[in-house]
C-alpha cells in the first residue's frame, strides 16, 4: 500500500503555510517517521527544499498528482509529538508561519541551507567531456570560479543541463580518531624481535599498544609518536584506526567540585515542599516564587530539580541570557553533575548542536539555558523553572514572537508537572495572577545566608548636585564612598544605565522631561526630523529651547558613553583598577566571562558597566553599588518604564552585601520622588506592585488589558502609512466599543534598514473575534508582499519602542 506524508516546507510565505502531501517512496515506507526532516521537490522547477513530516497517512485525494519525497535528512525524528503540538500552539498565538515555528525549535545548524548545482541531464551527451569530466554535476560557485557560467547557461536554454537546489546538511557530527591495539603482552613479544633496535619510536609504540587497547590518537602524539609512525603501525597490522563520534563540550576539561545541598530555611523548605507536592500529584500548578535578592531562590531550584531527577524525571531551568554567567553554570554543574546540559548564545553552533543531541538521546536530564532552551527535547519533565521571570528577553522580538514563560506553562500542562516562576521583582502580570490565585504565591522574605543583610540604599538628588556646580557623573557622596572602598580593599560595582539613553530631552536644572499631552509617557527625540514625538498617539512638537517648567535653557539631549565615564573615573582615582563591561568590551566570545572572572579573582577594584552587570553577580567582597543614572529608563515611551526601572534598581542593589560584609547602595537620580525610585530605595516590591497596578488600571494597560501591536513597513513612508490606516479602519469597525486603539503612528525608530514603520496598538479585554480578524488581515496583506509591503503582528509586545 502506498504511504503519503504531509510535509511543512521551508518556504515561509502565506500561500505555502500549510502541509503539502508527498508520496513516500517504497524504500522509505518502513523507516520514515513523523517529526523527521526530508528533502522534497517544490514549486516551479521542482527545487529541492527541506521540509518536516507532520503526518503519515494511507490515503490521499489526488494521488496521481503527487510527487515523491527525495530523501530523509534524519535517521530518527528531530521533533517529537509534543514539540509538533507546541509548534501549533505557537503558530496560533504568535501568528507566525508554521515552518518558522518548527525551525525555531531546533539548533540553528539544522536550519536548511541550499546548494545550487548544475546537472548534466544525459550523462552520455558529448558535452560531458568538456565540463563534466569529473562528475555529472558541478557546483554553481565552482562554475562561477571557473568562468564557465555563461556557457552553462546557454546549455540550460538548450535543455542539456538543469539547475538543481539541494539541501545542504550542516549538522555535522564531530569525530575523534582512536587507535585500537592489536597487540597484547603475549603476541607483542614476537614483534619485539622484528623491529630494528634503532627504531625507537616504533619500539615505544609497541610497548604502549601492549597495554592500551583503545586510546585517542592524541594520546600517542602527545608522547612523541607522530601520525606517520602510527600509520606505519597500521600497515604492519599492530593497530587499527577508528573514528568515534564525540561531543564538542564547551566545559571540557573543567572539573566541578561537588557541592552538597544546604540546610534550607523554613521559607525555602516550604517552597520546595509545595512544588514537589504538585509534582507528586501530577499537578500542572504554576508557582510564583517571589524572593528578595539573595534569598536563596537558586538553592530552592537546585533541590527541587535534584529530587525530580532522583525520581527518574527531567527538568528545564530557564535563565536570562545575560545571567547565564560561569558562576551560574558552576552552581548547576557542581550540584547536579553530568546530568546538566547548558544552552546559550556564547556556544558555537557545533557546541549547541552537541548539547542538543545529548538532551535528545537522554544523556542529559537537566537543561539550563536561555530563552530557546524551552524547546529542549526532554521527555518526562518533572519541573520547569523560569528564573527572573520578569525579564523581557524571554520574549523573542522577531518571528515567531513567543514568550518563553507562556511556552513553559504550556509544556508544564502537557507533562502534568509544576512550573516555577521566580523573581525578586515579578512582572505585574504574574504577580496579579498570583493575587487572583491563578498562580500560587511562595514568598522568601529574607536573605538566605544568615550572616548577610539587605544593603542600605541611599538616593542622591542630581539636581542639587548640579546646583553645587558638580556636573561630573559622580556625586560627592559617591566619590567619597568609592575612595573608602579603595582604602579598605573592598570592591565596587558601578552601573551606567543605557536603556533609553539617548532618546529623550531633559532639563538639567529641574529634571523635567517633556510629556505627551495625550498620553502618560514622555516624548521621544527624533534627530532626523528634529522633533519630539509621541509613539502612542502620534503627537508631535518642536524641540524646546527652554524648560517649560523652570525656564532654564539647560534643557538638552541626555547621554554619555561608558568609555567617557571610565576616563573620568580613572582621573578621579588614578590608582584604581577598573574593569569595564559594555557591548564594546564583551563583543568577543568569552570576553564577558573573562571580565567576571577577573573581578571575582579580585584583580580589579571597580567594575563599571551597563545593565549587563545587574544580574547574577554573587561576590562576597562587593560592598558598594553605585547607579550613576537611575532615570533614563523612566523616560522611555513604554508603559512598563517604571516597572523596568524598579526591577533594574532592585536587581543591581542586590549585588551588594551578599555575604558577611555589609553592603551599601547609592542611586543617583534627577527624580528622587518618583515612586519607582522611592520604593526601590525602600526595597518594597509589594507597595510598588500596588501603586503601579493602580496606574495601569487608570491608563488601561496590562495586566488589565491585553495588547496586540500591528506594524506595517515599506521603503516609502506613504505606502506604509496608508496601509496602516487602512488596517486601522478594518480593525476599528470590527472591535467592540470597550477596546482601545492607539495610533496609527510612526514607530519610534521610524526607519529601520531603510524601511519606514507604522504601528498601531490594540488594547482589549475581550475580543473573541480578534484572532480571526488578525489572520484575515495577514492573509490579505499577502498580495502586498510582492510590492515590498509587510504587515507584522506582535501579540503581547514587550517592546514598544
Ligand atoms: P537568589 O537566587 O535568591 O538571589 P541565591 O540562591 O543566589 O539567592 O543565594 C544567595 C546566597 O545565599 C548564596 O551564596 C547561597 O549559597 C546562600 N544560601 C542559599 N540558601 C542558603 C541556606 N539555606 N543557608 C545558607 N546559605 C544559603
Ligand atoms: Zn527645568
Ligand atoms: Zn501621545
């Protein structure tokens, strides 16, 4: 009986966003499985492209019209039933193409790449001598190099050769050469007689082969036996070579000292017990673990995972990319050992692929990784943990625009296992769900190390500093404190907040920032048009010359670079050893880790950096944290600006005083009365939550409203704008009067890569028909793609700028 396969092909367009049916050739029908990648002919000219088998079936409507699958690209499925179902969910909630969802779940080396080949159709054709003497096909690039492309094109018109696209497999497995010995103590004795006594290396080789049955070739070369000598040995029949599959292990050669579980305090114990009880009952409960910085959340994760592993289950631990420091990896590897696989962007493509294979083969049971680790192909998951759940980097800002937290909850549901969302400063959305008992709230209220205390936090008003004519980046207070630490040989961490850095205009005398008259956000500076603009409602005005509040003319564009700050710091403290950590100093692979290691080894007195330094640092000798500019993020045109500021300040403050030595934090700001700053100073998340919820309610934002952002982009501004307004009309008539529409307006970065962007935000409470309407809009926008006009939908955007 003929077998048919439904295949999702690697052509990300609306028309092809559906399964296509192929015939499974006889010889594959026993081995093909759902979830495998295959090579199939597609479209005009039957290009060879990659696809994923999603269904196998016995019947098809038009079998005579179907083409056969060319070959399988995998020997076993790369996506299991669960992940295929997850892709469907992702497609539904992010409006992305199915193929994009499928590909996102796999290591990037498994994404298809194509080779263009020119193939001689009839190998007996006389032309073979001329261009195809070696083989019946020639690589396009090769032909280009040889300068015969023109001739070959002509042959194509004559239908003698054809163009073929073939899928290039990039997921190469690393192989290591081993030497298998054929000698033993016994049979080796005869050989001793045969060797010329002066062939010292051969003698040495024989001696080694007698006692080493199976060793990597490197074992021999290290002892001075060259590969030539080894090859001679092979010829003589003393040994054979074997290529053995190997993993590229980024942590190879590192040993992790085994650590024992700490005795939990009462709150920690309660948290572990609650999560494990849910696991035991196969409940897919979601827990919100709200614990102040240093309260021992990581210890809770480690012990929960450890128990789950003992039961023969697996676990996923998500960490924001930037927090996945060597220290963090160390904590997991040293406690859980070989069971841990680590996935993050610092790994090479090959290393990532190898970690993925370890997981897929069941050789690793715990996956610690950044956002995309949520796709780890684990079976039998017992717990999923999302640390720092409030981090916006869990949302992917390109298609598919998924949020790892949502997918974690989906997988928890699938595996009937609990999900733990952990944070010192939960997102308002999660905290509100805990309030309504959708999530279960677990609290850790004090620092876990009995010797540690929360640091004391002081706020310096930069306006007063300016009045005293100190225009440096360092207030007198901060300078005194840094000097004090240098004296005591303690370490300081200084943060220059670059979020929203150069985008707003502020009065240096009174801290006034230009607001939008219609919305509760600040206006953004557009240097290209020399205007101030609101990104929500489109309001536009001129850049002011004087401060509307105090009349000062010191109203200006705000911003300075870390490098300049470092120079200033070095001038103030000529003998201080300063490390700088920002995008410039961390571009090289491993640079980030190196800086942290140096700082951890006390090779520097001050670590100066951007918000990169706010997370994951756990060093006992840090006793001072200084925030040079707390405000910048506050002025972003984003309703989450206060939330992000509060979170960042709490996080960075948490770096100080994590052990015996008391910590101090100093926050410099132009807005000492702002609730995000006042409450960060008090380290009072709960009050912040209440006040911010009140503001969100008043301005109809999340978590009271859902949001969807629609963006149109085109090379010509008018075209993008016109389309956005058309869509706006459609949306307006289709929505209930309770929903709120913002825009259309130009996006804050109005032009990206020479494309103008217009956007619109829909805020709604209940719109059962919205999803269908958005799909319709996407469908109809399909025909515009040829004109270079694109429509994108971002469900629950975290990025408004
Ligand atoms: P968090 O993840 O909440 O910021 P950590 O897990 O990093 O906190 O813990 C902070 C410090 O407290 C770490 O040095 C950790 O080893 C220590 N710690 C955690 N739990 C305990 C405990 N039960 N007893 C003693 N020290 C603890
Ligand atoms: Zn002013
Ligand atoms: Zn506005």
